[in-house]
C-alpha cells in the first residue's frame, strides 16, 4: 500500500522524558500534513499536539513502528543506535545533555561523538543543528549497516577466554 506521508518515529527511551527534543519536533511538525510523527514520550507532562504520543510502547508495537518508519530520531541510547544500524534506518541522534538536567552524566554525548567519528550516525549536537536536519530531513543518510550477529573472531576470542577461565576454576576447585 502506498503511504503519502513520511513517517518519523521519535524514540526517547523509557527512563525519563526528553522534552527538549520533543518540543523542537512538535514545533517543526505544526501544519505539516505530509508528516506523520509517532513519539515515545516516557511519561512527559508536556502536551505535544502535533505528534501521536505514547508514554510507553509495547516491544512488538515498537518494532513494527520502527520498521515502518522512514526516519528515526532519538536520544543517543545504544539500543536505538544499534537497532537503526542493523535495520539500515535513517537515524538522527540528539543526545541528552547533563547541563539541561536530561541525564546524570555525559555518556550519551560521548556515545554520539564516538559513533559520529566512525561515520555511523547522523548527530545534531545543538537545537539549531536539529532544526537544520529537520528542515532537510530527506537528506538524512542511511549510514553503515552492522550485523545483528557477532563476528566469528569475537566469538572465538570469547570462547578461548571461557575455556581458560573454566580451566583455571577447575584447577582451583581441585586444590
């Protein structure tokens, strides 16, 4: 079936609201009939009248929306990033920042910087950059795809470590 509008899925995680991101997207969406925006709002107290909002989305529903979405916009959560890379989705990351009391440390900022250096994600580090991406969202690129399976050399290395560890434990127990 042909869909006339662009579907944007906004993912904020489930731990805390991310109103700074949601407010920018809600303002952007005003009057844009060619967009359908579904947002995971994580118990936000704000009212976002230009988006279809849900505090929590069941995993099977989340996966369905994620797979149907043309663009994923989200916090810099590893689950969001990896899922987008495995599924070759157009992803725009907007990390939570401690300065705005959106998180307890800067791990999301560090994650975004690291993945951007690897040219694996599109990142907006500021509200202006986010607005610029939104105004040109058709230019948000699909970055590298990753496998949802570990590489054989990683499995081999972990197997080797387990064998060594189990051998060591076996000899400790025999003493």
